[in-house]
C-alpha cells in the first residue's frame, strides 16, 4: 500500500530550508490567528510559512534559546526559586558523558558500572528505578490486547493532513511535544487538545537528558511544561513525559517526579525516524510495524497491552502511521491514548479537561470534555477483531557484562534527525533554526 498522496513529498528537514526561500509568500487569504483557521490549511508549504502569534512573540525573551539545551533564564527569578526548592530531592548522580558530544548520545570513554546503580535506560534498558520513591517507567499497559497509540517530536508544522486523517477515523493519540516546536508552531500545538488528543512533554530541546547538568535538566522540563511553553500555548500543564531517545536515569526521573510527570518509555521501536539514514529503508520500517502486528495477532498481548515508538516528524513517519492504522486496528482489539489505557482521566494539572476512561473510550466515547469533539458518542473505530500475520519482534535488548562498562562510540542519531526537529524554528526564527541544523 503506497503512502497517501496528500502529504508533502519532501522530507521536513528539506522543507525547512525550502520555507526559508518562500518567506514572502502571501498568506493574507488564510486565517492564521486561530487554531481553527490554521487547521484548515492543506498546503504543507503554506502551513510551514511564518505567522505571528502574540502570546509567543511577547514571551520569547522569557525563554531559553530555542532548540538549544535549556538553562534558567537569568531574569527568571521564579524558575530560580523553584529550582532551589527542588534540588534537595535530586540524587547526587553525575551527568553521563562529556558535552557537547554527549548531548546527542556520544558517551565515548564513559566508564559506567555493570551493576547499573542509576537505572540508566540507555545502557541497560532499566525501567525500575533503584532510587526509593520513584515509580517504574511506563512501558506496558494493564489493558490486554491494547496498543498505547502515540507520536513523538511534534507539533510538526505540516501535520494537518495527518491530524485530519486521525480525526476522520475518530482515532485519538498521545502527542509528546517538544517545547521549542510548541513555541514555533503554537496553533498546531493547540490542535492536539482541540482534537481530543493527550498532550505530554518531550523536553525543550530534545537532547539526551542524562548528559545534562542539574540546571539544564530542570530547565528542559520547566520551560516545556510548568507554566511555560505548553501551558502558555495550549493552556494545560501535562502530567506525563517521554525522554528523548529513551535516555533517562534516576537523577532525571527524580526531576520528572518533582514536576509531577509520569515517565513513559516504550517496548517496541518502529525506527521510523531512521528511514533514509545509514542505509535504513522504508522496508525496514514496514518490517518493524509488521512485527508488532504479528505479535498482536499471535496473542503476545493477551494479558497486557504494549507501546511502540513512532513519530510525528516528517512526511514519511506520518505517512507510515496512516499506512498501518487499519492493520494495527485489525491486530489489536483497542488503539487508545496511553493515558486512556492507564485510566488517567485527569491528564493535566488543570481540572477542566478530562480524558475518557478506558471503558468509555472502547464504548465509543473518545472525548468526554474539552476539544472539538466533546462528549463524542460515535462508535469507536479502534475496537476490531484480530487477524493473522507474521513478523519478528523489534523490541530493544538490554546490555550486560561484568565489572566496569566502557561505552565507546556514538549511540546518537544522524544530523538529518536534528534538522528535521528544527523545521518549525525555520519558519519563525530562521537564525535559530540554522544554528540547530548545523549542530
């Protein structure tokens, strides 16, 4: 099955450069002042052309540099006070590796004990903290035959066709939003809530969190979630987050816990972001989707549901999601937002917005308050019978050994991924985007 033709055929990181050359395009005919108006744009190039959103423009000086590792803004006394009140709860665990290489996962030369004292996911896939008082990371789900459906790295400035498709299929998802992207594409960020999706934090700049200093870890959370980017733009304060690249240890978990955030990782990886890099092909990504589908069909999730890493990153990743939606719904009984699978009916600090319970969602009530589909009673499109198939598991393994482990080489991602993540900066803050593309 080919990818839908309504998506822009150019990868988003290429589109970032393209949009810089069309800044003079007139957009007067479009309503680019409201979420509803922005959602009506169907031309991806127009979607990614610049627009002004006053709450963001007026607040930019109160935020760190976009797409750069966050630090506390010098004049932000509220942040400084909160940091000082929080630091006593944080264990004395040193940052992993040496910056700047470690920011993108190059931990060359790091000697880390095989006993894994910090429950470092990147090294051992540890999800049960060693530090007392921290909850295990969420990977599996309590509801059988259920896929926690979600996407990282949004909001993409050209996601309207994708979100339209989800809306047409009455399919809700969990969206893990990067704070800098929220500031760059604010009306796109608002659409998630309007459409009834669950919004979670994916940090400010999408760096390896264990590589950051304490202040940087704090700032990556604070300027994304806590009365900052997501709260400023979308109007809610999330209670969930996903570490970029899954990179988390007990120091980072302690910060997340202090911010009231549940840590959500994943069990299986679509590797959709890798397509076109290092010889990784679309067929490889298809195989990863097909492997998960085959496991769902053979009863692997008959006692507990699961999660898979996928992305709202570029044309390809969103097209893959569209391509496999029906197959996933045939293999799993239920596709639901992760918060729904956990019966997390209050997904935000604010109490004026709710998610449906799992029972409500699978009965057809996919939105119970807030959003454009409030009190929806349409039949849920994600409850379907299973069918058979074949494939191989794409789960990530754990590393082990003896004594001190010396981590060599880079376990980060290609520079193309960085450029794709910087797309939305290009359409509002071109200089910031170009810095990030060159990182």
